[in-house]
């Protein structure tokens, strides 16, 4: 499919290659930083290129002089109506009405092909997200992780990656023993015994519900069992599954699913991926046995260095090497992370993306180094950090959930505001930027509410075609369309958003920044609302003008519906 932007970008590169042949540019001139994009000021044109600015030094001339040589060649393309050189050497271009109309028709002919790209070239990508400990309901902050991860998966799939979604069930640590003992304590309480929760035990009504389910299933079978190891062995699966059922239910309400819920405990029963990774790192001389001194700047009383298996983190700039096993011979958290990611590599994934809290950056940086040492590739692991969510109602902090314990349960929030509202708002800030979510404002039906603003734009588009039918205006005939009406700035802004949509998707997926989709949606909605308020779309006395506008509205509706689908937000026909 020959999209207008792709055609014009190829024309730009061809012009620059020809200038190499004409010795205006040196043969070795690097064109990789040449961009074709939307001007910051919409009055400057429909598209702009920085070609003269990035190539002037290589051409040993000033940018404006080089731009004056590039522009006439660009104007030879039939889709370019006019252009000018601005500022220090930017080249601004304006598109013909016929080219705009042809692009709208291209969207209508096959919107799925138009909005899909192949920048990923089928690369196998594992996206691990959510992955909270299976010890209770999911909270609102983890919900942001879920939305970012799911939207990222949809974005990557849209742009040609082979995506696999995985949830790591952290069921191999001490927190599972605490969960089991907490449930058992509540189970004993149901039989009239005094409640004695373990230290740092889990609270909340959900623990009582799990205990009741255990009693209903097994009766008094566990009344006399007091050995923690026996309880862990016998009740681990039941308690973990009960908590995971809570999490899966919450995620279902947001339309989020996984290819696999990967049990860390089962992984260790089936083999030892850490031993394999350590062996490979040792052979590459990134692992050795040595003594680890006390951390710099910390006075640890009676610290005695012992021989440990260490990863050479200092070769990557760290102050100290990182222990893979602790003094008791058990894997450290760093070692456990290496084991799991070695397991991912063993399954053939070429790129590993993990959506993880920003507070974990200190742990994931050494892991990136370890995977680089293992594979020889610098960016095989891409941690996608996200920041916390502050929840308010009319500006006041929201109270904690009684059922979930000391957290604000995701399920409570989604049931109050709806999945569309929650998902969209979680994407209105860059992932690593803290987000404030006001429950009351999130459901306001006003133009200040971003999800309402965008969905209302779609509903307005749908309303145009209902009005067309009510007015008895015949079906659109593209051959009669008058392209001159597409010269208004408001119409051009809508058309520009349409042609730049595939490029936005590519940039967002390469940068691993799903928030760009929400930003684009809000900008696109603003462009359409501005056009809708500025012009009369339907005029039974002037069908050529009406047909031209309707073709653009049809294309805009298809693109906006696709944008919302990537975010898994509904596109309402009426509001």
C-alpha cells in the first residue's frame, strides 16, 4: 500500500541521493537523521523536513543555501502543492487537495492495511507485565502496570512484532509461606480458635474468604496440622490459585489476558536455569568466586567477608560486583532474576520487555548487564518503568479497601468508573511519570475529561452520517468530490493526523512508549472538534463539497476507531 507519507518520505530520500550524484552532497553523507514530520506551528505547512539542517555541515555549506537547492526538487512531486524555506533552514511543504482526497480514499479502501506497519519484522518479543505476588487482590498501581503492558502488546502487534504475553507468578518466595499461614490462621478462627496471624501476615476480607473456601472443601482436615513446612507443602497450590483467581478476575474486567501464567516454583522444579546461566557467564569470565567487601558508605558491625559467586558488575560501572548466591548458597533476588530471564532466552525470545515499578530500577540495571554479558547484545532486556498512582475523589485521598486490606483495590475502582475510563487515564502520562487519578473527575461528561473528549469526537463522526441519512443526502460519490473545500486549516489538521498515524505507531513501538497513543488520540480529537465547529459538513445544495468532507470524516472515523482499539477503549456511536 502506497501511503502518502511513505511516498513523500521516499521522494525526499531520492532527492537527497540525487544531490549526492550531483556532488551537492558528499557520497558518504549520512541520511539517517533526516526527518519528515509535522511542523510545530500548523500554519507553517502540512509537513516539514530538517534535511538541510542535518546535512549542511557535511555539505560544507549553510543550511538555508542547501535548503534552497533541495526545495525545487521536492516540488517536482505531484502531491506537493507548494513549499518554502523557513528559519535557519527548515523546509515546509503543503499538500494538494487531490492528494488529501486520495489518501482518505486509501483509508476507506483498506483501513486495516493502512494502519498496520511492519517495523518489528516478526521479531519474537516477550512482554512480562503485572507479575504481582500471588498474595491478594491487585491494587490500582498494579492496574497501571496492567494497562501499560497490555497496550504495549497491542501496539507491538500492530507494528509487526511477534508478541508473547507472560505473567510471572512469584510463588517461590517466603511470601507464600506467610500467605499459607495467614489463611490457616483464619481457617482455625472459623473453628472458634483464637486468631494468631503470622508476623507481617496478610489481612483483608479476602483471606477470610479463602479460609472459608478451604473449610468448605476439606472440613476439619487441617485443624491439627501445625508444622509450617507441611502446611506450605499441602496448601501452597490452593492458596496461590485462590489469589490468582482474584487477580485474573480483576484483569478480565479490563480485557487483559496472558499467553502464560509462568510459575516460578514450577520452573525451579523442572530444572535450574540459573546454573546454566552461571556456567555460561563463568566461561565468558563475567563470574568468579571472591569476597565481597561491605557496601561503601555503610558501617556494618562485625561484617565478615566470605567467598561468594559474584558477577562482574564493576565492568559496567557499578561500585561493587553483584552476588548471585547468598551466604547460605541460595539464589539472591539478582540470581533469581537471571534464572527467569535465562529461561526466557531458552524459549527463543529475542527481546525481553518487563513492565516494572520505577523503584526497581536499581535491581534491573545489573540484570541488563548480566543479560548483555550472556547474549552479547546490549538491548536484549528493556525494562519499562512505571511510576505510582495517587488516587483522589474530588481532590481528597481515597480510603483503603476493607476487603483488600491496606490497598485501594483495582476492582473497586474499575467497577466505579468503568474500564474505558480507567484504561484511558492510565495512558495520559508517560509511564515513568507519577499519575494522579481523581475518581470524580474521571467520569465527568465534559470536554475537560480526556476519555470523554476523545469518545465524543468519535460519536460526533457517527452522528454526521446519521444526519446525512435524515437529510436524504445520497451516498458519497468520490468522483464528484470538490477538493477545494479541503484547503481550510481545520480540515488539513484532521488529514495531517490521518497520514501521520502509522508513523506515530512505529515511533511509539520502537521507543516503547504506549502513552503516545493516548496523546495522539487527544490531539486528533481536538483537530476534529475544531473542524466540526468551524464548518458545515452537510449541504444538500452543494453535494461536491459535502462529498469531499464526508470522505474525510469516514477516514477519520476509521482511524480514530483503530486508535481506540489499540488502547482497548470502546468507540461509542452515541453519547
